[in-house]
C-alpha cells in the first residue's frame, strides 16, 4: 500500500453535505433505502446484549446469517462498520498510487472519492440514460487492459436503480479473469431484488469483492454494520489492516444487525407494501411534470429523472431545502449534471408532501406541470 497525503485529502463532498443538511428537514426524499423502523416493530429485545467481549471475527450469529443468505463460506466474510468501511479497506489493500481503476458514471461519489484517495488513475465507464443506465460491455472491453487494476460498480446502480443481470455480470467476470483485474461490486441495494436476483459478484470470480450492509434494505444505517464477501486471503488482510483503525467493530451493533436479519421476511413484506403504495405515486408525479423525464425502476426505492429545465440541479436542491425543508440528492453527487435522485422508501404522506414541494420549487425555477 502506498501512503496517501492524509493532511491534504479531498473531502467526501456528498457525505459532508448530508451531514450538514440531513437533520434539519421535514420531508426526506434523499434517503435511498427503507426509512428506519423501530426494534419493537420487529419484536427485538436486547436484555442479553453482550457489552464486554470483543468479537474480532465478527458476531458469530451475524456471520452465520450472511453465510446463509448469500451462500458464502464463513471464512469469506469480513464484518465491517458499514459498506463504506468495507469499500475503504478493499481500496486500501488493492489500489496503489497511479493504478488504473475503471468506475461507472453516474457514480455514488463517495466510491469515486475513496478510489481517488488511494491515488488511482480513474477511467469512467459511462452508463447512459438512453441505454437505461446499463453497463456497456463493448465499451468496458475496449477500456480494460493489462494496466487496469480494478473495476468498480454498483448493483443495483446508485443513482438510477438499474439492475445488472447475470449474463452481464458473468461477462464482466470473464473480462476480469482474462486481465487479472479486481472487481469491487457494491451491492448495498441488491437485497431489494426479491425474485431472480443476479448472483453476488464475488461468487463469479476469485477477483470479485461484494460489499453490502444493513443500511438500505433494513433501514438500519445508524447501526453502522456492513460486510465484504471475497476470498479468504483478502478477508485476512483486511482484518489486519483494520487493526490500525477499529480493531473490531461494535459487537452490540452486530448483534442487533443479526437479530434484524433474522426477520428478513418481515422486511420483504414491508418493502413490498411500500413499493405498492409509493412507486405509482412517484411514477405518476414524474409523468405529470413537463420539466422531468425518466422511469421509476422496478427494484429499490430510488429513481433518477432527467431535468429538462436549464438550471443546475444544486440550485433546485438548495431552494427546496431552504424554503420547503425538503431534501433530494442533486446530480453533482453522482458526478453528472441535469438529474435529481428521489428516494421514496418512507412514509406515504411525507412523500406526497415532498413531491408537492418539489413541484413548487421546479415551478419557481421556470418549470411547470403538463
Ligand atoms: C452505493 C452505496 N454504497 C455505500 C453506501 C454507504 O452505505 P453504508 O451505510 O453501508 O456505509 C451507500 C449509501 O448511500 C451507497 O449508496
């Protein structure tokens, strides 16, 4: 691992912006997963919570749950403090100054930032609106070569919610194997695919790393529990690297995560109900707008409509925040322009009001309904 310039690092602008704005709003259309539920909803009691014994290999119950759900060997699971931590550890281990890394765009910029933090030379694989934000394999083949160290993408894609299917994933794994390229597949939204889910990427090649967490599907981001699934050698190395940072994660957090995951079917039902209610709401609202276009994808709780107004999406976002206490995510945080990301995994009334305010803000900037 090469040292990075820790005194002069670039800030992770999206997280920084969220930290400043997220707690001071009434209508949250920025959260990308399920909005939080309470422990009593899932009948969880914590009378026997372990507060004393540090678990250096992750909470056994949590590791067992992950192994069962994803069909992965327990020694191929690294428990982390959120997928952010997992992504960081993997990039720290695998990227050296000047390494070429291919990353999707639009991109969840904290992923891009971490790759850059370790000194990668970045090449962008463009996901195009016109192509349903699908990964373009021809372009990927042309871009990859012996100098490529790593590819990074999300499945489901953040921000568009597009799903990459098994055939494409297999083709990517072949490109990876042919050129000896690591693949970091951030799968924090994959759990939202209930039927015919594509495989986790790490099951396709020894060079694959899948990262995930309880933040999106279980709405438990504040627990800070995530994991990486990859070959054992990488798990061991990441653990040793983590000795410099956390040594071990919060055992209480991991235990609660395991208890939550035991209630997976409750979450599936909850998510299906919210989808049934909220998805048509967002879809018909977008269709009514003259100034937006785009689909609401089948899986997950995010969509990424294109702005047809000649304005900066940050201007719209700021107006919405200041005047209407409503939050969306502007395109800037996905390294692109002229889009907004709307999250709809929460209360129906909040969503309706938030969309109404979003409409008012668009109108004020020159937009209109059809
Ligand atoms: C693609 C992606 N990866 C990682 C994260 C961070 O999640 P976690 O809470 O697991 O660190 C997010 C959060 O929005 C995300 O969208």
